[in-house]
């Protein structure tokens, strides 16, 4: 199995204390932060937008070069914090610039919402972010494979629940999509998102996913550090 990175989704956290919740997750060993942006249109729920991302980022210094990283040595944890956005919005083109300026590192849009996904990937990179492309459970993986054939992305995100809410159950049949993606793209970062916890992460890892999003399994636990460690250990077995 691949070495998995664990990114807690803060959707089910105390959003009034978002900055603290992010810090808590990083202290518990999170590899990156998964921020769910919802517009009430692409999905039947609303979370937050770039003003909130910007304020949260201010508490976690970004640094893009190695020298900058070294300067942060004492505070490496904050220096390398990766903000990965999961944009569940109808017009993903609209927020690229604002999110880049707010300090996001990875901009994951939904293939179903993009008017011109190839161009969008280029625009995201032009703004200095990595580009991710997500697909909903009903979207065939062939559509994503077609896109990656003409325009490579940095991350492919396979939804394992219907986007909109945390705490739903993991859809195991989606692992077939992960498997197909992995077959064609051995080095691509492939993520799974929705209902992933210690009892199903092995399915994800076996299929070839290496970026694991986990929301309620981590956030609702009274020992999130243990859950993050368990998620890693299951994969290494
Ligand atoms: C669903 C979100 C997910 C989700 C993860 O719309 O994109 O990131 O909140 O949370 P759990 O692990 O609870 O499904
Ligand atoms: Zn998400």
C-alpha cells in the first residue's frame, strides 16, 4: 500500500473556534488541513468562504521556499501547514484568485461544476496553488481520466459520500474508481473523502489512495491523536 497522508476535515468541528481546531488537529499529527467550502448551491449546505480562510491562515504562517522553511525552524509545524480546499461550489472559477490571496495551497474543484476544467487547472497553477479535481459518487471515473489525459492535475479526489454533510457512511463501491485511477497514474496524489475512519481506511489504501480525508471519525473522538495514529498504522500493516 501507499504511504498515506491524513487530512482531517474540520467540517464537524466547532467552527466558532476554527483556528484553534486547526491547531489542535496539527498537534495531533495531521499532515494537512482539509477545508470544506460549500455555497448552498452546488450542495445543500453552506460553510464559509475566503474571508474565513484568510483569517485562519494568518494563524498558520505559509512558507513557500526551503530557506523560508528553515527560518521557521523553531516553528516548523506552522511553517508547513497545508491548507487544502475542497470547493463544493457552483462556480469554482470565481474564487481561485481570492483563495490564492487568502493563503490556500491546494484548490480542489468539482469536475461537475467546472465550465472548462482544463483551463481551470491552468488558472489555479498560475495563482501558485496546486490543482485538485473531485468527482461525486454518480460521476464516472472515465470523465476524470479523460481530463487527466488532456490536462494533468496534482490531486484527484474521489468522493465516498454525497458531498454536503459530514458523518455519512463510506461508499465502498467507489474504491473501483480509485483502483482505475491508480492503475493509470502511479504517482498521482489520490484522495478519498467521506465517511473514512479506522475501520475502512484499509480499503482505501489497498485501492491505491494516498490522501485520506477524515472528518467525524477524528473530530468526534475524544482522542483524535489516537485516531490519526490508528489511521496511519492500519495502512502500514
Ligand atoms: C462532505 C465533505 C467531507 C466530509 C468529511 O461533503 O466534503 O470532507 O465532511 O467528513 P466525514 O469523514 O465525517 O464524512
Ligand atoms: Zn471534503
